C-alpha cells in the first residue's frame, strides 16, 4: 500500500493528514493541513489540492470522520469522491471513534477506568471506560469537565477545540493524571487514515489471490468494527501522548506496524559416520500376522424429541365499556314574565233533536165471505146436498 489520506471535518474546519500506508508512523507523514470553514467549503478545490500533494504516488485508502454539525460537509466530500471513482473510502463517526479510542488508550495505558474528552467548537464527545463497558455521549463544549461521576484513573483530552482550557479545569477538579497530546487537532484525521489503511489491508489479505475493488458501502459495513479498533491503537501510538507536568508519563506500546525481525538461519548439523561393526546374521523374520477386521457397530439413531409447541395463552377480553345512562328530561322553566291563560267558559252543547219513530200501517184482518143464501138453504137440507155441491165464491 502506498499513501493513505485521513480527513476530519468539524463545524469550524476541515483537517487532513497524508501518511505513508506502509507504517503510518509520525515520521512518515507526507502532508498535513487545515482549512477553516465559515460559509462553506469548496470540496472539489480541497480534494484537488490534497490529492495533488500525493503525486506522483497514489492514494490507496481514504478515511473520513466528522462531527454532527459537519454532516453536510462530509456528505459533499463523500459524493465528490464517489463521482471521481475513488475506491476504498472508510467512514468512522465521531461517537464510534471516541468509544474505540477510549478502549484502545485504556488498554495501552493499563487503566481500568478512563475518560477520553474530544473537545470541538461545536458538539463535543465524552467516552468513558468502566468495569461495565464503554459508553459515549455528545455533550456541549462547556460540559466536557463534568466527568467526576465516572471516577476515572486518568483523563485524555483531544480535539481541535479549546483543549488547554479543558485540561486546566480538569486539573482543578480531579486528582488524577490529565493527558494532552501533540497535534491533538489532527488526532481524528490521523486515526481515520490509519483505520482505513488497516481495513483495506485486511480486506486485501482476505481476498487474495484475487484482488477485488471495494465499494464504500461494502467496506463500511464489513470492516467498520475492526477498523475503529485499529484506529484507536494506531492513533494512540502515533500521537506521542504526553502527560501534564505534574503527572507521570504512561508507558506507550510499540507500533503494531513494526516489521518482525528476520529469522537467523542456523547451520544444519552434520551426522557422524556410524562405527564399523562386525556383520551379524539378521534374526529370522517373524511370521506375518493376518489382519483382523474389527467390526464397529453402527451407531444407533438417536430420536430427537419433537420441539414442544409454545403454550397459547388466551388473553382475556377487555370488558365492554359501560354506557352512561341517558339524562332525564327536564322541561325548561317558564319565562319569568309568563302568565298562564285564563280558563275558558264551557261551551253549550244542545241535546239531540227528537226524532219520532216511523209509523207502520196496521194490518187489515181478513173477513171471511159469507155464503149466499141459496147455499145456506141447500146446506140445511141434507137430501138436496147429496145431489148438489155448493159453489162458493160465485
């Protein structure tokens, strides 16, 4: 690997460091710089100027880190690198970098409880290592000294903000070593460069013998965890951290990129000639043993118990809400000046008119007709009646 570029973006500035990708040590820094950001930054001009410093060599990896206020600048830089077809771009957020930085420094310094303060002009970050693990949080710059609750064994202060003021306030509050670093403003940029160099080297080793191009998304997703850890260790070594005058200097570990010593070739021992002995007849060969086949019983199939179905719980239904009773009807009160009407006199109803019953004509009695005189005389004389029948009605 040739050169590695690290870019650190905050609300006030953009810082970069161009280091040798082979070792990543302080002595191999090719270029460093900072650009203040007021109304914005010309991303294309920045990349042209930074990449021109690497000519005629090539930049094999680029590491990006940024604070919350610089997300727009970071997106612009990322898009510009993508448009240029640049590969192997690694992104490390400020919170992830702070957590990994705290873990690495705690391991190097041998502290069980340690706090790392990254001072920036905008949002700052506090990362703490305790027996429960590592935690980090974004805080305001004036709250960086509020670390008494972590009970640290040492405090490390980095960043591009007012590092001296934070160190002074911490020394007045705490009775533990407060550590500052040379070129603390370039700490995150250098760490991003070292992290990207390690990540790309690791992926190239895993992809050997066929080298594949790495997209920014695939690189970030697959190696971010390993990259930030290496970023911490390499950053702590490369910064050359120094304690404050009243604190003892911590023992720093050697760079993990130091080449291993070449093994020294040892001479091959010469075998001594065997002494001459009298020839003795060899003993007779033992009889050849016939091979015995050992029958191995077939393993018995183990019946796996069927997984039990999870119990089904009948959740009680919530009772239906009781409907409130209908309000009773209350007639509206009469108006104050209302007078009920006077009762009216009963109206006269005349009796019905007399209707006489209908007259039915009287029945006329039937008067039988009297027989004639002649007939009455004949009826009285019996002998005459035998020969003559009276005729009635003539």
